[in-house]
C-alpha cells in the first residue's frame, strides 16, 4: 500500500496468505473509484490485456469446437467397448474445454465492458450466447438442410486486427466488414472440405 496510499481506504484483503488473495485489477473498481484512486494507467494496461485474453479465449474456443466436431463426425468408426469409452471421454473432454474457454471469454468480456473500452477498439467482440457455441460443421449442415443463408455465428469470423492509428471509426468498420466477409468465405470452404 506504500505505492498507492489512496487504496488504504478500500476493503482490499491483505492477509498472511497472498497466494490465496484474488488479484484486484482496475475492472474491480467502478469508473468513479478508478478516477478517485488514480488507476487510469492501470485500467489502460488491463484493457490491453483483457482484449488479448478475449481473442485468445475465442481462438481456443474455436479449436475446442473443431476437435469436438472432428470427434463427433468419427463416432461411428469406434469399435469395441474400450474404444467407445475412450472416444466418449475424449468427446467429454473437448466439451469441457470448450465450456472453460467460453467462461474465460465471458470473464474477459465482462471486464472489457466494466472498463468502458470504446467499441471501436474491441471490433467484433460481443456477448457470447450459448447459441454462438455451434460447431462449424453443424452450421454447414443446417445451411444445406434449410436451403437458405443463415447467419454464421460471430465467433467464427472475429479475429484480432490492428487498424492504422490514423483511421477513422468509419474506415475501421468498413475494413472489419470486408475482412469478416472474406473470412466467412474461407471458413465455409475449410469446413466444407473437412
């Protein structure tokens, strides 16, 4: 508390077991408290970390859903009780991993919203609904079955990108829309081929 004497008035828990004490970051405080306690620089640093955490969690989520998709497509090739048991455990593990990565993303998203990061900086990131956690192969199957274009879940088309620093919000939005369209086409082709 010597470095930040303003925080002495808070109810931060400083006990004899620091490894059990949760790390209090800027997102744990309200905007008014961050201003009062002079945590603006800490909030800016945390916002950068949280954006990276959200993008990392999305990438891991997409990978886990891809593994789950692969396993579910190869279900019929398992023969014998041991192979089926191993297969089912692998499928459950992939499901647990996808849920864990979704939870990590949701925590990062909540912090991003709490920190008040401008929308243009987190381009494409949004609330993660359970309906967004669809395997790409399932989406393609529904697409063919329904016979019309339904919306690809956003998690498959959002990627981190750094626009030029002198870009206007309209230019950034246009670049993101173009990139999302291209990535959707590429992901559809890859899912179809797999």
